[in-house]
C-alpha cells in the first residue's frame, strides 16, 4: 500500500506539471477502496477513435464519401502503434485491445471505400498492395485491390491479384475466394470475351451471386 501511495503521489505531480487537464479539476482522486482517474470521453484516444469512425460511417451510408474519408483519416491518425503496447494487459484489457485492432482494420477498409467512391482508384493501389501482404487472409482488402486495378484500366493486374488471393486461400486454408470476390473475377473475364461467348453470371458458386455489400 505504501508503494502504491508513492506512485499515486508522483502521478499527481506529473499530471499537474504537464497540465493533463485544462479545467483545473483533479484527475486522480481517492475513491475507496483505491483510486480513480476521472476522464471525459474526449480526453481518451480510444473513445475519440470509436466516435469519429461512427461519424464517418454515417456519412458514408448517406452517400457523402468526402467528409467520410476525412473523418476516417482523422480517426486513424490517433494510432501510434498497437493498443496498450507498453503494458502487459490481462484478459479484459486484451479483449479490448483486440476489439480496437479490428475496428482499426475496419476503419481503414471504410476509408479506402470512401476514396474509391471519390474515384481515387490509382491513388490507393500502393496502400492496398501493402495491406494484402500484411493481411493476406483479409478478402476485403484483396477485393478492393482487384476493383481498384480494374477501374484504373489494369485488368491483367487485377486478374493476377485475384489469382494470388486464390492461391493464398488454397494454400493456407484449403478454400476458394468468397462468391462476392469471385463475382469480380467473372466481370473481369467477361470484359475480355466477345458478347456472344460470355457465360451466364449464375455460374459462380452454382447460384446467381449478389453484388458485394458496401458497408
């Protein structure tokens, strides 16, 4: 208990010296049976990140990709590495760290989707190539890369990107790409065939596939 009280004493001095809060309130208070840090939501990066991502998602749902992309970029700028990287988390904190990491991936996907909606296909290709290497089993990033290459007039590269995804999934998991991603391949192949030789789209997966969900 004496050691803890010493740490709290030094923490209070540090918070005061660094002006961690601007309204003069005490940040670290005594609350039986221990101590409590009082914070507003806007003072915690994780909360700000979640709220900003949700605002971006709302703009994207409403067909406003430019403000959506700006909000996603703002949210992602809060990250400086893995969540809680400087401490050894227990089960509860590790679960929250995993949640934040997944939300970070989702925010990246949605930001790229917004930029695609703005027609910035060629601009996002370098980042997407990096993402499919760092997240080889994430089909969403692969699908975005295939689509961006296709819309940039690089159909052969788009087909090669699909083949790379299929090879990774087969090698690692023994499965094929999802019907939504297969639909992208069918569209690419159809473009290279004369109109009279194009197969019906329902050949993918044995049933007529639906277009990939946007959100």
